[in-house]
């Protein structure tokens, strides 16, 4: 993997009238990385991605793709970047192969090279059996594969995919995820936005979270889960012939432990400090004080919970220093 970033954004701002959609965004994506771009609707994802694709201008700051400034050299950027928007135009009376041929001609491919690229792209996206299908008759999943094929027609080094899995059924999502993984294995740099956080965690090298126009996290999924809170949640099961109230009574007297919800043969508990020695000590006390524990299992924090916690922390008011003035 090259040390030179494939995507570089420096103090990017974009204002629409009184609305500051992108507010001082800075990040880098290394060559060959797959990065998930995550945020609520209106957080600034699509605006940032459109600027990188040279489809919009920043109000301030700069952005580079493969070392080329997106404002000063948009043609150079477009030659090495594939853009897949969240929706694409479906034209009447145009087939899949005609659609790809149109964009191949627009890029400037000569006949032999154009036909070869169209064939390669259709094979890769499994569109060859649909070559003569009218594009306004495609399913959502087929249409997304066609939109990806369009982005790939000139074999770009960098791909920017805006909500490619939106509206897809589970089978189509699996197919799309497989294509993205193949592209990553081929060395493509991919910036991909999605609301399906669990899938992003599986296929991305790192995650980039944006909230109210600002980057609030850039790291891998595990680091996000770790930093989202200091507490730990455990499922505790006790012997079937034991009254679960016994566990409830024990927790009521135990420091740093609280019941989240009771179950027929146990409970979900939250422990205030996520440290191995403290967790081990609590389990040891449960056993020595007579609780017949048959299972004590940590619940893995999912990305959705971590994301919600992160947004809550980002939106929380900051304490003013004592003696400070407004």
C-alpha cells in the first residue's frame, strides 16, 4: 500500500446560504483502502463526496484525488475516479449494453477498446445475461450493478459510492458486497457511504463518521466500539431451579452493577467499568456469595449502538471553564 493518500481533504467547508453543510472536514484515505463514510441524513456525506467527484465546489478548503486538486484539475480527477451516486437516470428504450456504450463513447474510448471494456464490466457485474434488457425494467439490485458498471467503465483507481446498498434486498446486498470486496482485492481505493453499519464494519478497513458537517471519528470498527463507552454489558444465566429474584437482590446490593432487564433464568447487567480485574472480581463474588452461575457472557457492542452513543457525545453541550465568559 502506497504512503501517498489516494484521497486527501483539508479543512473543507461548503455553505448553502445560511446552512453550513460541511464544516472544516479533514481526512485522508490511503491507496488501496476501503473506508466507510457514515452519518445521519444531512450530516454532510453526499456534499463531501460530490466535491471529491468534482461535481460541486467547496466554499473553502481543498480536496485531492490521486494528488490532483479537484477544483483546479477536475478532468484529471475524473479520469482516475469512478462516481456511483445514490440514484441514476433510467432512460426509456435504452438497453444495458447501450447504456454502457454511451458512457464509453462519452469517455472517448475507440471502438475496439470500448467494446472490450464493456464486455469486461458486464462480466464483472454479472450483467452479460441482461445485455439486451431495457434499463427501466431492471430490478433495484440489477440497476445498482449497472450504476457500478458505469463507474468502472474507465477502470478508475478510486471509487466513491454513495449509498450503493440503499433499498436492496438481502441477496442483492450480498452480491454488491462481494463485488466491492473483489474491487478492494484488486487494489482499488473505495470510499463508500451506507446506513447498513454492520456490513460496513465487515468490509471496510476503517470507518469515517461525520456529524453536523464535522468528522467525529476515523478508525476501525473495533476502536469505535471501545471508545463509545466505559461500561460493559453482560448476560448472566443462573441455574434453572433458582429464583431469578436472587440475582436481582444481589445486584441491588453490589457497587458498579445494575440490572438492564430481567429474564426468566437471569438478567442483562451493566458494569460501570470495563476493566478485566473488575469484571473478574464481580464474577468471583457472585460465585462465592452463592449465586449458581451457569453462564456469564459479554455482549459485543454493535456499530449501531456505538454510532448512536457517538452522536450523543458529539451533541452533548461542552462545560464552560470556570470563570469563562460567553
